[in-house]
C-alpha cells in the first residue's frame, strides 16, 4: 500500500460507528431526505447507534419543534436543532445509560435543487458529541455546497459527506488535517465544496478555526475562506450576498500604511460610483494561497500573524486560491450582481497584461479580460514613484511595462502614463478611456516609498524606522507578539 492507509468505503465507516457501543445518538435532517441516517441504516447494526431519526420537513412542524429562525437553511436553524435534540437526548436517556454512553446529535438543514432548478443547492451540517460519558459536548459545524446537477446526486453526495463528517469527528479529532481531508473520501472535490468550518468545545480548546479554514483551501475543498474583524470564521455567502464589493489583494507581510491608504482612497471613490452609491457594500483584504506557501509549505504562524494584524485595524480578510483576478471577480459573482471594485498598485496592473498567465484559456488575454470586466467591474490603480518603478522593472518586472527611463525624474507612474507592450496598447487605451481602469486620487504621497519587504528588512536589521511605515496598532502588535522576527530583538536584548 506504499505506506498509505486503505480508504474505507462509506458503508464501512457507518458500520464501524454502528459497532462502537458507547456512541449513541440522534439524526435530525431537514431537506434532501434523510440521506445521512439512511447510510447508517443500510450499513447494518444501526440499532446500536441511532436513538432517533427525525425529519421535521413541514415548516409548521419544524417551527413547533425547534422554534422560528430567519431562514430554514441557515446556521441559526442548525443551532436550534442541535440544542433541542441534544438536550432531549440527555434528558430522556441519561438516567438509563448516561454513565456508559457518549451521546451525540447529527443535524443538517439542506436545500437541494428545486423542481425548477432555480435555487442554489447548499446546506448546514452540525455534529455535537461527548468524548466521555456525562462529559461536556464538543461541536463541529460546516457549510456545504453541492455541485451535482440533479437533486438525487446531491442527496447521495450529502449522505457520503455526512458519514465522512461523523467518522472524522469521532476518530480523527487528534489529527484535524486528516479529518478535514477525509471530508472528500469516496466523493472527490468536484461534487461538493465546504466553505466554512468551525470547531468548539472541550475537545477543541486549542484549535484555531482560522487555520482549520485555511486547510479547506489547501486541500481544495473550497477556493476561498473568510475571517471577520474579530478573527471569527465567516461564511462567505452570508457576507457577500447582494453586496457591492471592494477588494485589495496583497501579501500584507506585514500590512503597511500604503495598503491602508490604497483601500481608503479606493473606498472613497467606489462609494461615489453611480452603480455603487447607496448600496450595501463590503470591503475586503484578500491574500492568495500562493502568497502563503513559503518554499511549498504552509507557515501557519506567518499566516495567522497577517490575519491578526489586518483584523487589528478592522479589516475583513479573504483567503483564496484564485491567482488570476478574473477568477476572483467570477467568484464574487456567485453572490452578487452589484458593482465590484479592485484596488491595486501599478506593478499588479502591469502583471495583469502579462499574457503568460492566460495560456490555459482558449481566448487568451481577451477571454480573461472578458471575464474580469463583465458586469460592472472596475480597477482602481494606486500610483508608484519612479524610484519604486525602476526597482520593479529591474528586479521583478517581466518586460510588460514601460522602461523606467521612459519617464522624467520625479514623475509619478499612474494608470494614465504607464505603458504596456505595444500590441496590447490599444486594448489598454480602450479600458482606460471607458473607465474600466481608473486612477486613485487623494493618496498620501509621503507613503509611496513604503513596501512590505522593506519593513521586514528594517525589522530584521533592528532599524526602528519601520514603525513609521505601518499603522500604529500594527506596530504595537508586532512588538507585543514578537512577529516577523521582532522577537529576535527581545532575545538579543535579554542576553546582554
């Protein structure tokens, strides 16, 4: 087997649980049939596992049992189900078997494709369980999307992922990476997406839910995860639904005054756009997975440091594996028809016109731009000093932009005077003239010299001037937490 463990079938997983005598509980499923419970009944020995199986499908019955929730397929409804069923289980059975049983409740509330096929198939799944008799329960909640085209296949996928979920929670909780990866067992990643995951309770006291969500992206169970201003794991559709969206992409290692100034200025312009004015909007800082993978490996502490610092100054963070901008805006189009704005610097603008990134598309760069700019998308471009542009062209440039000597001294490089390769110049002029691309105005010219890599170098060199290059709360947090090598200073000073 080349050292790899044999993959258990869905039926084998269900049977293993059925034969594990201490584990006993309730299955409560709304919508999509009772697909998870069915897997346990079909595996055999379910009487040793299932205390009750219920599907309160009618809304009146469901409300009478669980109470009202704003939406039936929602996290709120799932919590009501878990609370009610777990309390009932303990109340009715603890006296007869509580001293020898680890009680659990599996619940889901799901919408598969309607008869007309006009809705989005998705659902909330939750598992609340004891790890020892009479112990405080722990809990895992996730949100799943189903990509099969017909309801019967969506139901089948739900049954498989539900069994994987329960099995992983019971037997892989000491190896959460394996637990998360096991969600796709016997299923793959083309049939389901898990875009939100949250652990809680005594079994997961040391778990950082942001890191667990990042594993969803790493293991290709989803393309993007989101974190709130307080570090809470968010469900993207709840945040982005019908909102105008403004996003800035970066490595934010660390976040600097330029990053904040860029987004603040872009926001001031975005809210005045006729298509965005008066609309509910969300502002995001986005980091791609390739920005997080150092030497092919994920540095968990580095990732958490960046997210923490962005949260410290009040930003919502999106982590995605969308290297190309057109894929990022297409992702947003799942959730909204409102205007989308993208804030970026000159170097990123120039890279967008690098045709090597679109060799996998039949239509090449024209196809990518058709996807990027369709349905009210606009790029807001932050200027760059000539000195910084010279550095970009000489060190990181790909030959796509103007040579540095094409500009006179002290001139700012903006969306209006930067040049792309000759055969794309007319395309660029069209986008600029029709305001698909616009210059950011009102920027802080004193911050144009700031780059994250310079901040990192100055921290390493113990050059205190880095503190003026980042927002004050960020500087305090870096020093307090010893981030990005700052702790080395403290060690050196302590050894004097």
